[in-house]
C-alpha cells in the first residue's frame, strides 16, 4: 500500500467521522478533543424462514469430541438444520451423542458409514488434525458439503490436494475458524479499510493459559478400554505405537496427530488477520520456545514465540507479526489480538473492537532540549510551533472507541455456521473456503517448521508453498 493510497484512506475515515457515520451518530463528542466512548456494533439480521421437512439440511458429525459437540450444538441453532448421525472411535462419545440429541440418531465408529448414507447432506469433521484431509476429500467425493475444523490440514503438501478435490466436487466447503464470520471481524475490516489506524506496522497476538485443561490434558474416562476405543483406526497413517489412552484423548500433545499451538491457536489469528487486511499471509517465519512445564510425554512445546514477516501488497504495507503462547502463565490467563498502525491501534475480538487513535509527537521535549542553551531552546520551540501549528490538529482527534456486540447477538460461531448453511442453499458466498483455509493453516504451520528445524523458513503466500 503506497503512501498516497494510505492518505486517501485516512482522509476517508476522518471525513466519515466528521460527517457522522452510523457507528458514531449517537456520539458527537468524537470531535471534541480527546474522547472515550462505547458504541454498539450494528445488529445482524437473520432469515426467520421456516423449512419443511424435505427442505432441511441433514447434518452428520464425524468426531464427537469437545469441539465436535460445541460445533454441532451451535449448528443446530440455525433454522432448517437437523442432525441425523454421529461418528466416533470411542463408544462413550456415541452414548453421549444420544444423551444430547436423542436415540433416533444413527451412530457408528466408521465414518464411511456416514458418507454412504443418502440422507446426509453435510458433515462436520471435528477429528484429530491428521484425519482432516482424508475424510474431507472422501466426503466431497461422496457429494457431501463439508465443514472441516481448523487447521484444514496437518501438513503443507495436503492443502493443494484438498483444494483440487473441492473444485472438482462442486460442493460447498467451509473451514471452521469460528470467529471468522463475527461482527468483530467485520467491523475491524471496515475500520482498517477506512484508514482508522493508518498503515499497518505490527500485529501482536498472545494467548496465556494456566490450567491442565488449557494445556490439553483432558480427562480420560474410566470406561476407556481396547474394547471401547478403536486405537488402531485412530492412528491412521501415523506411526504405529502401542495402545495408549493419553494419545487418543490428549492427541493435541503429539505432533503425529495434531499441529501444536500453531494449528490450534495461531490459525485463528491468521484467519482474522488475513481477512481484515485482505492479505494472503506472511513470507517468512522464525520460531523459538520449548517444553517448560508440562513434561508429560508430549512432544510439542508449551511455550512458544514466532515472528512473521508480511510483504508489502496492494492492501497493506510491509509489517511484522508476533505470536506468543504460554501454557504455564503464572500471571494468569488471557489473550489478545492487537493491530498497530502508524496512527492508531485496534484490539479485535469476535464480539468487540477497540480503536485507539493517537497523535504522533513531532515536537522536541525537554529531554531533547536539555543540551541546548536557553536562548536556542526558545528558538527551537518557536520554530516547531510554527511548523506544526495546523498540521494534523485540524483533522486528527485522539481517543478511544469501543464497539460492542448487542446483547442479543447470536455470536461468531453461529454466524460461521449460518454462512455455511446459506452457502449450501446457494444464498451466500462461503467466507472461509479451502484456499483461504490453506493460507491460514500454512502460515500457522510455518511456526512448527521453523521450531523443529531451528531455522527461519520462507513461504510463498500466493502460491501457498514452502520455498
């Protein structure tokens, strides 16, 4: 993004502020010097249409674990959707599915039984990461619409095969990074494009956790045995190892089945970042970290920091991004996503956006003046006062605005499924298709590639390939 384009964007943002956009019409104090205000994000309307039984989307769940249950519970809130089947390799989860959704649903330990059913229109794939590509491709070939949990793939070279399968199938596929369709992302994108923070300089993302659950040490059920858990099928194409329940129920702790913090957490941030900036992603990554506390047999780090370089494009200046995750944060749990520009910063969440506009200090302070005589100090101050008498002060006001979702907002997770089902019905374009999904997953996986190699790695964000 060149300077003239950025200046036009900034002027557009300021002009809209002066004229009073829909977001600020209720707060004229925005122009009265420093300001601090809280506003509501614009409500989202939803189609209240009712659907006949033969017009419902019949849904099946493959992978009835934690995320699969949350996904399906949210999906079923969307009108015109019915759950008809679930699959999992642990029979206890199939029993749980019947507790949640009734005894009439079909349950199986073989996902192929789901794909063979003629009454299934769409599937949610919420399996361990190493199964995403295979089941997604087979589901598309079977004529099913696919909602695949993030990251879309476990390895770089799986992405293009899945993109090609999606194109050939003609079916809808949505990658499940649930904040993508949120009001917060939508507002942040509009503010950025209006020049609210000037040129992007830095992205700061962090996620601090301080619990065993937060570190993926999920409980192992007392009835888990070789009879109730199909461990050999779980392994799939991963290396064969002896039966071990920790690997099955805490699979995120192992790189053979998961993608570590990068695939679980970084990928959400990349989805938002690439969406807000209309970006294809970074070109270089350097990761460090280690296993500092949770030494329980896992082979992925519990503390990690990765630095990314984004190139200059038509939609953004060259900038840097810092991603940090700490699974033993004694300071307490928390997280953040902060875009820093030349004229302000945005803190972005699914339900809120905080914009802080700052004034760039161009005049010397006492620190810089101390080395000058008093006579020269007066001359220097007068010269700077004259030079900057009107610049910026006439149009740039500084302060903080927080936009928050209305109390009846259904949430970003709902919006993402609503987008998926509208896509199936041909009423809306999918917001996170496989190409977008690979760009988000590929950027995240660079962290793992760099960490295990101990070297910086390069990526072509347009071709979506390692260099």
